[in-house]
């Protein structure tokens, strides 16, 4: 009988690795908290600055995401060559300062400028963190590390929507933005001092590793990124507009409960996605591409149902289920992108995926829904505009199914 021994790449990471994971996850939570706090303040900001839904859609979408997307790959390359910890720390400090600066906005232009600054900062956060985690959590532990890290988005989403709403009601939206941005400056110093550093890569290496993924190429990575970008069109449209929809259709109670529901659904979905990615990695019946396609179709149906339901409780539960379903995609997709990249270019591989997520998804989704909502009407128009955003999941499903299938890997 053959004995099974864990290779070095399959050993459980030590306490220092999990401490690093904790700090990076907290930084990712701050990333989403600073980004989505403004979503909870849409109505008072819109009223005080005399903005339209289309302008709000730009602020929540392209004003942030175009810069985030454009700088993601250069920032990732800088992190690979100069230092990942340095880039993460300085980026966190920058987006925190820009969040605080938004409290001084006097109109659309000045508020958009601070959103651009947040995008510049956050472009240097996630790709280097993915690279660090791929080197720290190896082999079968990679999806686990990615999943735990990605729960930061759910934590930050819930905190941003909850704290943003509570603080804006109690102190005003300007003071609320200043208070939400300040803690990131402290965390930036902690990460700079506490996270271990490795020698950056100096040599230029190919982005794709053919021996890691049989038959892989730049085309497969681009297909993976584009599929996730189309899925993100519906996902980010939902995250940006479900809270205002809850307020307009179901009142303050619907909006308040929704913040916690979206955060919980997002976090649980990411954790579930990590486990699903491990199963799909070893399954012949439901490989990763098929799993992601099924998830995309289910998420589209849940988003349409959430938009069209009349009951407040049904709206909250369907929105939570939609956030859960969408978030199942993240850990498997980002783990696959890291698996396709060679050491020294992993941050860049992550940035390629994030580039499509932020151009097609975070930029296009909220903006297109805002334009449609202005055209169709303030309340019912937003409901139907957001339901149409679910169409983004259909090309995502088709692209996922077109991905080349990796051979399942078994321990023998």
C-alpha cells in the first residue's frame, strides 16, 4: 500500500502566514468599506450636491474603476519588481486620504476627483496581496488563502453600508467619510512594519506558465478575465444600486437590513467559493468552467427576482442569495489566474483579471443602470434598469464554458 505524504507545497502554513493573511484581509476590508460607504450615502449626497442618477452611477462606477483598471497592471508590475508590501502600504494610505478628502467635495467635479484618487490607491492593493498569498499558501492551500482573504470584501461591504448609513444619519455624510477613511492610515503603517518582505523579481518572466496549466496561453487567461468582467457587470450594478432601490421601494427598513444581508451573503459566498474551487479542481463531473457557468445563470435569476419582488423581506433575502451566488465565483477564478502565472508575475496575472472586472463590471454596471434609471423614472425605473443588468451573466456563462478544461489533480 502506497503511503501518502504531503509535499512542501501542501503543508499547512504556519502562524506567521496566517498573521500576514489577517492583515491583508483587513486591508481588503478597508478597500471595500471606503469604496461602498458612499453607496450608503447616495440619497443625502445626491440631494446636497444636486446630482442625477447618471452622475451617481459615474461616481460609483467609471470615476473610480477606469483609473483603478488602467493602473492595475502597472501597479502590479511595480509591486513584482520593487516590493509588494511597500506598494500595498502606500496604496492603502493614499485611498484612505482620498476617502477623507471626499468629505470636502462641493460638487460633482470635486467628488469625482476624490473617487479617482481612491481608484489610484486601490489599484495597488489587491494584485500584490494575491501575489503574496500565492507564495505563502501553496498547492491545495491556495484557494483557502484566497477565499479567506476575499472575505474582506464582504466584511468591508457590510461595514461600509452599515457604518456609512449610521454615521451619515448621525453626523452628516461629510463627517462620516472622514471618520471611515482615517483608520486606513494606521493599518498602512502596521502592514509596512509587520508583513514579511521577499526579494522582488528583477528578471522579466512570461506571464503564463505552460507546465502549470497544460495547454494554457494568454488567450485562456484573457477569456477567464473577460468572463469574470461580464459577471461583474451584473454584480457591481447590484452592489451599487440595490441599497438605493431598497430605500426608494421599501423604505429605510429595507435599506438598513440590506446592508448586513449583502455583506453576509458576499462573505459566505466567498468562503463557499474556496471550498467549491477545491472540489471542482478534483472533479471530472463538474470542472471549474462548468461550475462557474452554472453559478452565473443562477445569479442572474436571483438578481431579476430581487428587483421585481414586492415584499421587503423577500427583497432582502433574494438580494442576500444573489450576493452569495455571485461571490462563489471569486475565489475559484482568482486561484485559477494565480495557477496560470509563474512566480514573479502573479501580481500582474491578478491585475489582468481585475482590469476586466473593473472596466466591464465596476465601471459599466453602475453607470449603465444609472442612465437607464434616469430614462425610465426614479423608482420603478431603477427596479427595471437593475433587472436588465442581469443580462451580463449570460455571456459570462458562455465564456466560462469555453475555457479549456484542466486535468483534475488527485493525490496518489
